[in-house]
C-alpha cells in the first residue's frame, strides 16, 4: 500500500497549488515519468514507485482508464473516471505532480477505435473535465484533444507534443489471418487517403516542430517505430508513418524522442532515418495491464520486451548533456535503459 505519511505530504504540497507548467522562472525539467494502460478495476501498486521516483512531470500516455462504452450517456466511461478517483496513488500523483494527458482507445471509449466512433464528443468532454482542462483552453473548441507545452528556461526547454491518435484516424485494414504472427489484428494499408492525424492536426504538428525547444518529447499513444507485429501501430498506415519521420526530418528539429504506450508490454526502439540522427522510442505499458506472454520480432527494438508492469522515465542532465531513457518496474528498478549524449540527438549548446 501507498505510504500514508508520504501521501499526506503530497496532499499538503498540492494544497499549495503547483506552479503552472508554463510559468516563467520555472527550473528545467530533469525527471520526467510517463505510463499508460491503467485499469481502474485492478490494483495499481506501481504508483508507489512512481511517486518515490519524484518526477517533476508525469505524462499519462493513454488508456488512463478503461471505460469502453456504447451508450450515448457514456455511463461506463463516467464510472471508470469515478473509480480512478478512489485509487490513492493515482490521486496523489494527480494532486501532487504536474502532469499532462492524452487518450488512447480505452479512454476514448472503444477498443482500437478511430474517427468513426459515434460517441467521441461525450468522451472528449469527460476527458477534458477529468483532466481539469480550463474552460478557455483551445481543446474545448477544436476537434480532438491534441496539445503541446514547452517547459523550462531558454537553453533547457522540453517540448511535450501530445498527439491525438483517435479522433481523426481512418478505419484500419483488418487482418486476413487474424491471430497469425505479424498479422494479429491488422495489416498495413498503403491507401494514401488514410490518415492517422487528420489534416488540421498534421498542420498543427508540423508548426510545433518550429517552436524553440532543446528536447522534444513526441507522445503518440500507439507505437511509431515498432515493426513486425499486427497490432495497432503507425505501420498500419505506412505512408503516414513515413510522413511523420519526413516531417521531423524536414523541420530540422533536434532532440526528438518518441514516447508511446498501448501495447501491454514495454520496450525501447531505435530507427535512424536517412539523413537523420537516430530516433528513439520508449513504449511504456502498462501501469497495471500487462501481457506476460507477449512476443514480437522487433527489428527496430533495443533489447528484449519487458512484459511486466512498468513506467517510463526520461532523465535529463542538462549539465552533463545526457539523457537516460528507461523502463522501471513496479519496485522502481530500471529494467531497460539507454543513455544518450545530447550530441547523439544533435542538441546544440545553448
Ligand atoms: Fe490502447
């Protein structure tokens, strides 16, 4: 169980109202944690380790509750959020740690769902309310829930770009051999009309990459780099996957790292596009939903899958110019990690 004294401390800290994420004079981020796939109906002991890590930012990377529903009143999703509010560690994190959130299919409301989900408007309203998005936030008036923040002083800025992989996404192409290795649910669809982000979000995303920041964390609830499996991933639409990498390359943006979830397994991935520095992806999943028998060929994977409860971390040492990307287990122990120099990601000297 969560340490009660620590919980009390965090509650007291929360009462002081943490500084706004974009506040001037805010110190640089050095300890960022993230995770996905938290079923509110099952125990969530991992919050103890996450709180002990003392992140200065936590990113909820999707499937933050499991609230699939098919009624206009979204009863199951409402109940899921209400239940999450009763989990001590989840509550302590939300009250005591600055955080950002994006949804995936199970807090969107339908397994593997996309733009044709008829109840997405109510799901969005519940999402924005649960995450306490202000009434004047642009997400209240535009389609989808995509968002971006730049945090930290000049020379030590982290940009977090949170993509919406649900609201606009075209229908996936079902597998012709459901369950077969590499074709578990879906097969790649090279149709150029198919979209992951939709036109408005694509334009917005390309613009974000020109904003000033030293490190850019691009959060995609579904995996970007992973290849070789037939579950959800950007490779379901290969042209869109390539467009994402091309958009990053053409922008000249440095310091890009991808964060993802969804899979019920954790892993690190790396791909080096032509004329580009290596792009790393940390997939952290799940906070309590894991598939211990998972298997995938993983041509781009760095090390083995980690198919037990985990959270991801991005440790930034601005002075040593190093970034550690890691997956930590339920006890907080790093299980997969890679250390990158700023030079590896072509991050300039302030
Ligand atoms: Fe998911």
